[in-house]
């Protein structure tokens, strides 16, 4: 197997390069010279944890990272909600520039090309990572869901509050303050200016300058992995931004792709399992996202049964990521067709052992405490498993 070429230098491509470098593989990053539009991002703690694992703490600091408590959700204006936890706001353009420099300092090479499409015609032994975003240059055809566009604006009016999302005149709008500017994203039909009514819900007063316009509908590649080519980030699957999982998927897909590549190199016999693992990873994310867009964000929780609880799911052998490579292991089949092994750090196969004999709820909660769960966490896990057919 030859070199690894990463086509694109967005957050997914750079994250993949950094993960490969951690695994002892030096990639080549191929990018166009197109300028990256400015604009702020807001990521929750789990995403921040991944960025820290990749060694991007200094890049965040250099991108004017600010830690904010909560995220205001005003989509239901009558019942606004402050999403809990800490969120980190940073300038995307500055972050990507510093993250790319970090990858280069660790051994990645960067080449610039005028036309990335020519790479699709190359026939050699190189692994190619498609990180070209929604264009999915090397990973066509794609399936789309919707037709929304995000019109991005910058307001030079420094605020110090949390990010927020709300509705206005048939659009939904997110506002992310960072430093002296606030980034506004107006999602729906394209607009050339911020709707007048939107200012009433904003802590800033303008003026607003439009800095970008980009697709905002959900999209996925129908060929996320094929031969020695893997799509990551938006090239594999682009989220509708209201769900807020775009950056998390970009990072997770980059790490998963690196594990596939390492498997190809050190365990060729497991190559097919690794490819199936990645296909299912993308397909599972797509199923959950479309379910979120088309209906309630989660299945209704079933009432806790009064009778003893038992393990009711089927299992199958699939690819599981261990030590940055894919190995065949047992996984649990969910009622919605998905596959899972761990939830919240808990190996769900342990529930099969804990309920080998039908077990009363209180006793099961006590047994789960041995795994380090609090009673509240154990109850939530049991409810999750009941809703998805793992327990019954």
C-alpha cells in the first residue's frame, strides 16, 4: 500500500491527518488555494475533548477560543431553553490555518492543486481520503434531503453571551459571538440581508455584512468507502445544521477512517470487516439524522416494566474499533436496524450477563453500580435499552 493523500484541508481532513500522524502514518494533504470564509463555530464539551486529543489546544487558543456556559434555544419562542454545559466559540478560518500548520510541524506534507478533480483519475496504490466537503469530488453520487441554504453574516458588535438559535420569517437563525464579532447563519431560502424582525431577537444591532452562502441541507455519499478511497466529514455526510452534529461527525469520521487505514496496513485479512464497519458507521449516522429531521429526535421511552427485566436483543459479528484498528467482534442489533456495542462508556454486552436470569429493576440498577454508574445514570441506560429493544 502506497501513500495516503488527503484531498481537502477542512476540519475533517486536518483531523484525519493528525490522527494518522499519531498512528505513525505521514499523509499528504492536497488543497486548493481557495480562501476559507471567516465565521465563528460553537462546539460542546465532547467535541472539545476530541480536539484536545488530537493536540489542537494551541490552535483553539490562537483562534480566539472563548468558553461560554450554555446555548440558548429559542426555536419555541414561548418556551426558550438554555442547553446545559460549556461551549467553546472560535474563529473557524484562524483555527484551520493553525491546525494545518500543526499537522505540517508533525510531518504532514501539503501540496496545492488548481483542480482537485484530476485526482479522481489517478490509478495508483495510494489511499485517498475525500475531505472535499459537500462537493464530494471523489465520492459521487450523493443523496440529498431538503434544499436549504445558509446565508452567513458577520456583525461587528462585540457581545459576551452564549450562542443562540431562533426562528424568524420562515427561517431559523443561529448567532455565535466570538471576540468583537457575531456570526449569524440564516437557514432556509437565500437572503441578502438579515430580516428586520430578526434583530428583535438578537443582542447585537449591526450593521451585518454577508460573508458566505453555502448549502445547509442534509446530504450523504452513496459510496463513502470504495477500494482505497474513503470519504470523511461533509464528503461522507453533511448534517442539517440545526442538529448541531456537523463538526462532531467530521472528527469522528476522520478518526474512523484512520482506523480503517491502519487496519488495511497491519491486518489485511480484516480489510473487508473494516470497510463494512465504515459503511455502517456512515449509514447509522444518516439513519439517526433523517429520523431527527422527519420525526421526534428520539424514540419514546417505554414505561419501566414491573416484572423482571431480561436481555432481548439479537447480536451479530461486525467490525469494532479497538486500539485504532478494526477487529471482528460481537455487537447488538437495535430495533431500528442500527448496531451498537457501547453507550456512555458501558459495554451493552454486560447487560446480557447481568440479566442472564430475568432481574428486577432495583437489582439491575444495583448491579450496574458496579460498572461505575450512579442510580440516575443506570436508570437512564435501562430506559434507553428498553426503548430500543435491548432489554424487555
